[in-house]
C-alpha cells in the first residue's frame, strides 16, 4: 500500500508535501489544494471509514499533530469523542 497524498501527475506514487496550506510535489512541482480530499477516498477504500489523528498522520506522512488537527477540521468528517479519544468518520 502506498501511503500519503500522492501526486496525480507523477508515476510510481510520488508523495506530496504539505506546505503553506497546499500540497506540493517535490518531483514535478505540481501544487494541489484538493489532493487530500482525493487521498481521503483512497484511505476509506484501503483502511476503512474510521480515522484518528495518529492514524491520519501515519497514513498521510504528517509530522505535526497540530497540522493534522487543522487538516482534519477542513475535511468532510464526522467527529466523535473528545481530545485524545477523538475519532473521525469519513462521510460518503
Ligand atoms: Zn508530481
């Protein structure tokens, strides 16, 4: 399984880096704002509808829990529980 937000223009699943609210491909320099929404669909198919901050960071290769939190807030997710026990559900 290839993890991360992958560049739609590069072969072999080139992972993109999150930087200044956009996803950047280090190989072809493609910049994408919605790459994560597409990646979320892949996550749902590959892993399932449930997400946690930790699982999100592992899958999308994001180091910072704060950045992960901010990204999670922007996505069409249903949140459940509080703080550390917070879980997110990916909507259809
Ligand atoms: Zn690329």
